[in-house]
């Protein structure tokens, strides 16, 4: 028997067991793990199920063993299709379905299902982790997810995420993005997503979800930018002298100085990374793209004889080539927040409970392990492509030989 068929058979058997119980009652706890759960855990699960029933909403809850033979995508398909079937069987307008692993950690799949299909009320609820990077234990995860689903179904305020930080606060060693929880589940997004998600058929939804999340493990390879945005020519053009202002007031001279700094930053970046156009690290070409866009903006302003000044171009924090209506967006978790520029598409995706695609780069030079660019500690991460400080400033601080010699104060 191949691994695939034995896995499929195990899944089918699990499905049959759950389905048999759900025909009688909403709570299924797999026999394989029941003996491993404490009294407290079972009580918490039962209570949460009862409280959900008391709201008048229809729910199904399965505490299942982890089947780790295959990847996460398969679980998403299995649980979301199962959830949709249960919704059809329930005949209700809304059906809440929650699968939680009951072993060492409660990896969970939570669905609010309507006739339009199952909706996951967050970017990555199946991997809900605490701020200390532990998985939430089952006795906290189950009540929390059920409350999230109830709030989403009723359009009411979501519950606070469980506070499960076991770590000494004074002993943190994270970068600022992790500290602000950008890469953790965002409880604000959780419920916002569930209540606002657009109507999609289940099959279409699954397809989109699989496509959408493949970027998580892969280095960014597109958009390629060098040819499509003619970046080499733009770099050459940016080396031409910055035009002296037509209107020689202080403000315009300040812009002129900024133009010189952008020019220096572009020179520093391309000298520090002469392979920027071919590198597997797409942060460099995104950096060049941002700097030449700023360079062109400065030149346009300096040549302008009349008319309104153009606002400085902004770039999406998650993927700088996104340019559609970039606005400030507050990313929040557990009372902490981080303001970044986000494009309209990424804001919409967050609102729909999805994880927008990010610029994925090698963890360190030469590495094939992909991480979001802001998990590193370089000029791009420090700038957020303009969200935290202008990219030209960050690049000059990090890459220019003169500035580096003057001493970095970090
Ligand atoms: Zn974006």
C-alpha cells in the first residue's frame, strides 16, 4: 500500500467516525486521544460546546488526533469540504464547524459556513500560536475559536485572544515585526474577516486558498521588475545630475538635497550588490525599483514650473511593487500595534481574513530558506520600504562606505 492510499484511507476512516457521532451530537472526541486528555481539558471542551449550543447556532466540533503524514494543504481541503457537507446536512443559514487537534498542540481549523461556502475567519487559524510561539493548548483554543465563530456569525465583538505567554518578558530576542505580532494571527482580522468575506463557492475558495499560500515557502521570483520596469536603464538615468530647482526656495532646495541622497543610495546599493538584477534575493531589485521611482518623482518636482506638487510615492509594506492606493494601516495584536503603508489589495485581503503575499527573500545570503524580507535585519527591513523611514536613508546608513565608517549607532 502506498503512503497516499494509506493516508487517504486513514482520513476516510476518521471522517466516518466523526460523521457517525455528528449525526447524534455536535461534540466528537476521538477515542484515540480521549484517554490522553485531562479532566479539565474535557470539561473545558464540553462547556464550550454547550455554550455554543445555548446561542441557538448550529455547531459541530471535532477533537481529532494529528495526522502529520501529509502537509497542511490536505488538511485544509479535508476539513473545509467536510464543513461544507455538514452545513448542507444542517439545513441552517449558518453552520459553525471546528476541528482541533487534541494532542500536544491544538492546531485548529475553524469555519463559518454559509451556502456560499466555508469561510476561515483569519489568515492562519489552523496554526494559532501564542505570543511566546507556543501552540495554544486545546482547552484554550476550543472555547476561543467557538467564541470567534459565534461572534462572526452574529456580527458582534470578537473575544480577546487567549493570553498564553509563558516567557519572561525581559528575555525577548525578537525583531520588531515579531514583537509587534505581524506574523502571528491577528485577532482583529479574525472576526473582521469572517463577517465581511465576499461570497465564494467552496471549490473556488479552496483553489484560491492553495494558490495564495504557496508563496509562504518559496523565494519571490516575480514580478521580475528588471525587464518589465526597465530598471537598468532607469539606474543609468538616475546617475545624471539632479536638475537645479526652477524655483529656488528652501523647500525646493530640500527636495534637491533629497534627490542627491536618493542618487547616492542607488549608487551605494548597486555597488554593494552588483548582482542586484540577477540575485535570487529580490529585495535588491525591489530596492532599486523604489529608489528609481523616488528619483523620477524628485526630478519631476524640480522641473515643475507650476501646478500642484505630487505627493511622495508610497510603497506597500508587504510587497513594495504594489502601488494601488497605499495608505497607513495599523496592524494590531493583543493591544500592540504597528503602522505601515499597505496597498488597497493587501488591505482588502486582510479584511477578508487572508494572508496577503509578501516579498520572500533568502534568510541569509545564499540560503534557500525563504523568509519575509522584514524578518531580516538589513536596510530593507529597517525601512519597510518607506513605512518606518525613507529607503534612501536606510540604504545610505547600511550600505554606503562613508556612512558606515562614521559609525552605526545600532
Ligand atoms: Zn500590497
